[in-house]
C-alpha cells in the first residue's frame, strides 16, 4: 500500500481520491482549505483521511507530505511551484495537472538532481493528448504536420457561448490569454491565443478550434527539428471564438481577469452532462508514401464505481491516476523530470484507470 497525498478536494481532486482509495492499493490523505469539500470527497472515498490546510501554507504542506510516497496536486496552477519544492525536500514523488507553461518550467528546474519523479501536466491537455499524439506518429518518418485538438464541452449547449463551466475558471481564462507554443517550419515559437480558427467534425458534431496555451506540454521541444508544423488548439462549438474576442479584446477583460472570472461564474452554469472531444492528426512519410493518421474520440459523462462523473472529471482524474499507477508499477522513470512522451500509449490504455479513455 502506498501513501498518497491529494491536494485539492474540488471536482477533479474528489474523483482522484475516490479512484485511488477505492482501488485498494493506496492510502489517501486529502487536503483542502474548505471543510465541506473535504467531507464531500471523503464520502466518495471511504477510508481516506482529510486534513484542513491552505495550498500556500508551507508548514501545512510539509505536515501533509510527511510519510507520503507521492503527492497529486489538484491545486490551482499558481500554487504548484511551492508544492513541488516541498515535495522535493520531503523526498516525495510529485504529479500535477497544470497547463501553465511557466509553472512547468519551474517544476522542470526543481526536478534536476531529484531522487523522486516529477511528472507535471498529467491530465487531459496537456497529458493524454500528448500520449495519443506520440502513438499516432510512432514509426512515421519525415513528419509534415501534427495537429492536437481537445474540447471540454456541454453535451447540450444552450447559451450564446455554447459553453458551461466544466473545470477551473482560472485555468480556462489563463489558456485564452497566454501565448501558445507551437512548431512552425521546424522551430519552436509562440503564436497568439484565439487565432488560427478552423472547423472540423467528429462523430457528426461540428466544432471550431483555435490556439490556446499549455496543451502541448513539452512536446514542442521534443519534436523541434523533427516535424515541420505542430500545433495545439482548443475545440468549442461554432461561434465561441468570436464572443471571446469581443470579451477579451474589445471590452478589455483581458486586463481584468478577476472581473471576467466573476462574470463567468455568475452567468455560466456548471453541468454534469458534458463531453470531451479528442482529435489528433499527423501527416508524414510511412513506407515512402505521404500518409495521414488520425485518432479521434468523444468521451461522455458516465457512472464509475457507483458514482456519476463528468467527462472532464473522468479524462483528467483517470489521466493522472493512470500515470501514478504506471510509476508505481515501474513503467516510468522513478526520478527526475518525466515527460508525457515517456508514457507508452499501450500501457496507459491497458491501465485500470486509463481504460476509461478507451
């Protein structure tokens, strides 16, 4: 049995805690600053323990890390550098869900010389999308273009944005604003968020896609010089992009993030009826022929372990718990910085948690 600290008892943290505690191979300690959230999480993870504490409180983090094998951070992305630093000091494996590029670079620096594994960006995008893309390009010679697209969306859109809040509002706004990494003409570069609008269909559903930050993880650096073009874009229902540009640029909310967050959380309802759309396409040389390979999947909300979970909970929580399992089973490096590219698609999909992507 491995002791695991789960930081955060929100939508994702509670499913992570439930999956790990109920599988019988982990003892889970959940820490959060909201007692009600802890209680709700413990009700879904019988036998787990709870601890009250703030994610920016070094003493509380150190206390929670004592005796742990690993920490899974479902805390806000801006809390992760300190958490990773304390995990290194405690000799504890570190995993997180951050999509923020600057935070990941700080974690990468902390991983240097570490005796335990540091695995950031273990969710959906970044996370599984890189594992799927690496699978699609396997065995491909000269690569022309790799497209990575992900969308977390309501199953039944009913407002002008055609969107409901399904995950962190801070993270959502952050990816709409920050510069986006890409590979253009073989070189890593940055492109502006919200640009590069395109349209596609998956299973008869029409989507638009546009640049957002963080989804590539370390993949841009990995493929630099090996692929001519590499991009990550977020998928939404048609019309979303135009309204975002109105809000962020024309009305100036780009400079007033807290006001935009308050407006989103006041006006956009949450939903438990959602989908996650995943699309990867690669074109390149296979056996001397110019070939395209595609991976496309729509994951829907469903019941797991007697509880109903949203699609974004499933894809995010199952992503990080599958990687934790693979670390435990010796299928990933046990120290230093570990990339999503180091995760074998076959191992991930065969895993008891990763199978929910299949």
